[in-house]
C-alpha cells in the first residue's frame, strides 16, 4: 500500500507502548495494532538472555522479577542520559535510546504482522515536559529503529486530538490530565472552529504510576520485610537485594492495578531471597485500597497543584474549563477520580474518560500522522510528473486549500499545462475545473469535500495538447474533521544564561513552533587566539526562573580560542540566533562581526547528574535551609510563607528527596529524580525566602532605585535615562501588586541595566581592581598577577580605559575557577546583553 500521509502514531511509554493507524477508508476512526500475543499494548521492556538473544515486550517484563540484571524496563525516564545500562550475563551495554529503539522495532514488527507494511515513517509522542536532551534521544531512537521520518508530538496534544477529532465541541476549553507510568502532563486546550490550540502547559517528568509503586515498596513492603526477617539493611540502595526489590516493585504495580476494582489485595512475600531459610512460608502483606490512597495522595496533590498553576498562569479557573480529559492508567483509580472531581480539594471539572486511557495517546498520534504528508521519493521517470502537494489531509474546512508544484524529469515550461482535481464519489461528483500552472509548475486551488467520509481527489494533469499525463501520486485523501492542531507550543521559556547568572529571554513559554529569534550580545572576557582553555561560551537554558542556575541547561555554543584567527577582546559584539523546530530541536548560531565568521551548533547536552555523594551534600544543605526557613516562618507568621510550606508538606517534597537519595546509589533513575526534586525544593525555598523577606525586598528595591538613578543620571545618555524611568516604574508596580517573583525580576533588570551603564565608566574598573587587589593571594600565577597589577596602575595614570579593562579582565582569569564563577556566574557564561 502506497501512502501519501504518515498515518501511524506511536505512544512510546514508560511502562507500555502502543501503535495506532488512521484508517482513511471510512475517514472516521483509528485502529490500535495488536502485538503477536493479541494485546494492544506492548510492555516497554528488554531482556537479553545468557546467549545474547534479545526479547522485547511481555516476555521481557516477566523476566524483571527473576533476572533483574538482564531485564530492563522504565528506561524512558533515562532518555537523554549518557550512562548506558549493562546486561550482566553478556556484558552488553545499551543506552536508553537504544533500548527504546528495540521497543520501536517491535511495534514495527506488529505492523508487518497485521498489516503487511514495512514501516519507515511514524509520529512518536513525547511528554510535553521532556527535556531537550530527552527529545533528541527520542529522535535518535527513531533513526536506530529504521524510522526515516518521525515527527514528534507532545502527549497531551495527542490525547486532545483523539478527543477532538470530528467532535462537535466548539469555543470550549479542555484540560488534559495525563498521568502516565513515569511522567505527568497538564495541558490547557482551546478548541475553536475545529482547531486545537495549546494555551498553557505544566508537567513533571518524575511523577507517574511508577512513583506510586515505589512508595508502596519503600513505605509498606520493605519495612514489613525488615521487621519479619530482622534485616536492617533491606533497602533499594543495597545491590544484594536488587532481585527482591524487582519482585516487590512488580507485585506492587499489579496490586495497585487490581485495587481499582477491589478493596484489598494480598501480596505474596514468601519467595524473597532475603527470607530463604528464615521461615518465609505463608509470609504475605495485605494492601488495602485505603493504604494505597494514603500513599498516592501526595502524588495526586502535586498533579492537582500543577493543574491549578496552569489555570492560574492563564488567568482562568475551573469554571472556564468544560471538561478534564483523563489519560494514563493511574486515572482508573477511583480515589484519584474522586479527588479530581472534588470542588474544594480537587479541580471540580467534569471528568471525561470515554476514550481508553491506555491507547488514547497513540490514537491521537495517528490522527496527527494523517495530517503529515510523506515526501515523494525519487525523481520522476521519463514521461512522468511528480506532484508535490502542500495541504492538510485532515481539517475543519469543507473547502480546503491545496497548493503545490508539478515537477518533470526534464526542465520545461509548465505554463501551458493544466491541473484538475476530481472528487468523483461526491454527490454530485465534483471537479475543480482546469487550473493553469506557472512556468515553474506551481499552482493553488480550492477543493470541495463532503463530511462524514474520506474524500479522494484524483489528479488530472494535461499537457498543452490536452493529453493526460502520468503523475505521482495519482490521488490524495482529505477528511473533514475537527481537532487539528495549530502549532505545537514551546513548553518552557528559552534564553541565554548571562555572566551575572540572569537570563536573556529569547522565547516565552507557549511560543508556537517553529521559532527563531536574534539578539545582540557582548563578550565579558578576553579570548586570545590559539590560547588553550580560553573560549566564548553561550549557555542556553529552558525554564521560567530569573536565576539561570535554577533552570535546566539545554546546551552551550562554545567557540574555543583555538578556532579563532585573532584575539577577541571583552566587549566584542556577537549576534546570537536560536532556532527551535517543531520537534524541539535547537540550533544556535553566533556571528562575530570583527571576525566576519559565524559559528553554529545543534544544541544537545547529555544530562549529567551529581554523584550520590554530591547529592547527599546538596540535600543536607537544602534540608538545613528548609528547617531554618520553617522556624523563621513560624516566628513571622507570614501568610504567603505558610501557604508555601503547606504545599511543600502536602506534596511530601522533603520525603521524596530523601527516598530518591536513599535509592540513588543503586538506581540511576532515583539519582535523576533526586536531582530534579532537589531543584524543586530549592525553587520553592527561594519563593519562601522572598515571602519572608518582603519588607527587606522592598527596601532593597528602593535602594537599587536610588543607586541606579544616581549612576544613570551621572553617566547615562538621554536614551538610557528614559529607559531608567521605565524600569523604575516597573519596580514600583511590582511593589504595589506585592508580587515577590516579579519584584525580584524587575530589580534584577534594573540592577543589570545599572551595571551595564556603570561598566562603561572608569569608576567601575577601578572598583573591580580594588576587589582583585584584596584577592591577590588566591591567584594561581603570582608573577603574572603582579605584572597585570602594574599594567593596570600604568593605565590609570595614563587615563587609558581600554588598558585598564584589559588588565582587570585578565586578572579575573587568574582567580580560582570556583571564585571566578561565584563572582561572575554559575554556568560559565562569557556573554552579557549589548
């Protein structure tokens, strides 16, 4: 079968994966392709036996209990990480994207088995909150699996398309609640005139059914085992119990699923290795629905808080949303549905679950796939013409627009040719009439289509003599249907981390993709051509925090001094361009005018997580900070701080950090989750500090206004004074609205502006020199430092500002890296705004 659109959609899930196809035959449904065992879902698991044979799916998942060293699952949460996993029996090592590629290959086999098609193109869904590194790893997995074409689609968008396709709903908002096996996404959807638009999004890539399973294991089952067998070291971090914990995890998951329909389940614990020879016969644990609900509460509360944030950021409330679309297996939990529907403690939005929560994402991906055209492969043969079409195969219009170009095997003037489109099955049959082509073969036409069925338009190409010519394709489909996505949005703001640890924003959260933006920046350090270790670094981050180091780094564009043909002094202009395509691939370019050269890189940063020892130090520091702030909040009785602590406690954030840290030595996913939750805690405590420091923040803001006004009035020009007035007004507006985060942002903007003005004065560089003089003892090359201090003094005496700048900048480079980063930044950025 020759397809003109992709048609196949894949939900590459943490626990299970599915593949669906859009059936153009009746134009109104999607079909989930079953695997060879007859199931619609294939477990995302890989097992390699001692002879090196690789198995995917249910057989692999069944081996997780008995052979955990050679059976791997839930590797989706590791996508984008550098560390491979090892299969102990063979010593084979595979990266997460290689494991995901094996799952994709298995789904392709299912298509070959049931449909007889060799699949080379499919839409693949990813969590909306996936990092850029994880998104790119998914692209690599698709290539490894033999998918030459694989557009990526955000999972909540796919779910909305499944519900929205041929829906009569119009001018309504839906909230997608996607609680998957390993990730959570919430997406606010606006449906209007058959078009789906994502208005806002929130998510957590470490919140899913897997986390509830491990809560059952860590908080209930493992303590019961420790007590029964008097083994004090029975924890996930202990490598010797890996097999036992694999059994507990699997049985907890199975019991959780059954508790959606029962009130208690017996979990057999008699065959654990830890209990051999210790009287384990008859040892079991009764898990009740009430037990499960108590453990799931923190995770459900976190998901509800994310949904509330999504609505609040859009300045909406629950009453503005028609329905809550439930996606993912955990949404079958009766307690979860009760909590969501509760008007006081949940969301109070009508629940919608008519679509199967396990397959709705794959079905929606198939709907989207049916709108994605496949390029015609190869040049046209002699006497044949390719018709390259530009249109959407599904859309809300009964009079869709189609454009394109007719291409021949040889160069010829196409202006004497005509093209006509025929919908012969319409009632009555419909023809577009003959449409003339441009000399290059371009055309545009309005078609007419009927609702409720697939419309097939035959292409008739006539030459100057009226003879019909052979074309590829001979026809193309169109279906009238709603639920077409406008543009996928950017799910986090994107910017460049500056040398002062602030962010120069390029794209706001929600920007439609693809997107491109350019900003002029300046370097902050001297880079000497050919000098090893010196470079220009432009770090790109994603996130909403004003502090660069509180966001996630996407990657860095680095220009080593060894690539430069001449020195680049501090203050050199560079034009930075960031491009993001529809699948969230990043391309960053930097043009350096004084070199007349452009440098570019596809930004891919393999995520690196601190070691368990490093994590432990960071966790202890934040826990001390948490305790200190809790005591300050108790004494101050500040309402906003108390509200924030209630959220931290309700989501059991400290407990989650502790549990993830405890398992981090033996589980990479736990280490990653610990780092993520630690950043959540840091950000939450930043906000608590702001709330407790509100009077102090206001005083600091007023002081900054005084300092900035004095410096700009003394050193600035007319344009800078006008900008000062604007920035001061924005600071005072933030104070009036008592907005902690906004006030910090506005004060930082004013401070950065003041700093830029001051930086162009001798006074600034003299101040820097005094700071460096006080830190002379820490400099790594004392002889070079003395030379540069002498050079700085001579420059001051000669009123040589450029010479003073050069000396000070080189002295900064002699400071120890930690001290230099503390003073300048935390991400190693060497750029600032122009």
